[in-house]
C-alpha cells in the first residue's frame, strides 16, 4: 500500500505532513512512502533525509499521488487524488468541499474536527499546533518590544519587567503565559471560561476579568469557549480596558470554534496603550481579536503601537510544528491500523472516526456537512 506526502502549495505554508522520523515508522507498518520533492525543505527536512529514511521521491504532485491509497497533507490539496484514496489533513472543509471529495470518491478525514476526548489527545493537531503558536507569539512579541522583557538591574539603573497580558487561556494562551513567565515578564491573563481562572493562577499569572452567572456556562463540553451575550462582552471590555492601558505586550489567542474571532481589543483600547507597546494577534486567521489587526501583516499604529497580525502562527516555527503534526497523523493512522491486512481500518461507529470523517463510499457522512435527510 502506497502513502503519499504532498508539498504544500498554499502561500505562507511552511509545514509538512511527514518528517523523516515518521516516514521510517510508516514504512515499518508495511507502507511504501512517496514524498514530493521539496516537501520538507521549508521545515528544514531536505529530500536527502527522506530518501535516507526509505521514501521514494516524486517530481511533482501528480506523480506523488499516482496509485496512492493514503495521502498525508497539511492543507487541502489542489491535485486530483486517486478514487478510493484516504486523505488525512487539516482540510478546513465546507459543505461544497465535502461534496467534492465525495464525488471524487475520496475518503476525507479532516483532523481539526477531532473530538476532544482523552484517547484522542496524542493525535490532536489543534492542540499541538496551538501550543507552538502560543510560544512563538511571545517570542515574536519580545522581539518587537523595544525594551527588556525581564527586570534588569544594571550599574546604570534598573529596567523594569515587561507587563504581559494574555487574552484567552486555551492551549495557546497557557503556553503564552508560561513562556512570558520564563522570559521574566509580569504576566496577567483573562478568559471567559470558568475553569481558566485556576489554570491561569497555576502558572503564576494573575487573573483579570468579569465574572457573573453567564460566565459559569461559557465552555462547551469539548472545552472550547462559547459565544456569549453582547452584554457580557461589554462588561468584560470595561475590566480589560482599564488593565490594557498599562500593558507592554498583549497576546490575543481567543477563538470560538466555527466562528469569527471575537473582538476583544477595541480601537479605543489600542489608543490608550503606550508608544512601543506590542499586540500579538494569534487569532488573525479568524479575523483577529484586535479591531485594528490586519491579517497577514505587521504594522505600527498612529500612536506607536506595534500590531503583529501574522497568519499561520505554527508555520512560523515550522520544524517543530511539522514534527508534532506529523506525529499526530502517524498516531491517528496507527491507532486504526489493521496489522494483518496492513491497511487502515476506520470503524464508522468509533467516536474519533465519526468526528473527523467527512466522506465515505462516495457520500458526505459528517453531521456538519451531510445533506438533510
């Protein structure tokens, strides 16, 4: 059975869906692995390392997927796939894309839809990538900040520690808190979810936020933040506005699954910040948490605040992001690997399989995209 690893074609995508490390393990399962030339170059994995791991190199995407039964990718591929192929990646599909996969006879698994259950943790691509995004965001923020991050006591005087405010305490936010603390910043954080307060404090940061009866139900069963009322966000904004004016670095990480990112930092809040302050918006891919974020850009506002609105934050640390992502896909495949048949076996009744499978046997089967009965 042949497994294909495609080179990513979306602008700015520097990750790869398999590394030389995971290629060796895929071959050990009994697979023949074909990697498109240059697939790992942007992540620091040259073709020679894939060849040394036992992979066959193909000259282009069409040659890579020819005869493939399984295709690994980071983003949705643009090349036509063989009928019956199992496609595994973060496809970000909508109803039209799901139907296109079904029509093409492709069994598509979109890994960002993985349910947040204990046995799925080791294959959770959102968590692994968000973790690195939170780390990278603070590093980028520290690089853009034109003063010291930790308190520096020198013969010429003392440089105070940077005030760092993290908005959102999910996986990315918690890593941002931890990284800010490691760099010596004075860290505070906010999140609407009731469980987040103790998580924030456990990392040594102070909690900032409005709490009421509505906030007690601000979390889905899967652990994601829920959309709350305009009244709640107005009260939260009052608390945040007073706090944010004193901050040096603000890291925005708040996302609501399947929706545009909530606007948490208004134009007025940006105007209240000191010149040289930095806003790092991890949520830029979903529109941004800051009202002035320009997705894909970094710029300085009229009052001297630097806003980093880069998209694809995991792609800004591609070697580590690819390594974790590749292990996520490997774990998913090996979890459902039939050793006797040397082929994947995806039981339709399994919670994980149900969560990620878009199409099967020429039909759209995912509850989010399947046509109404």
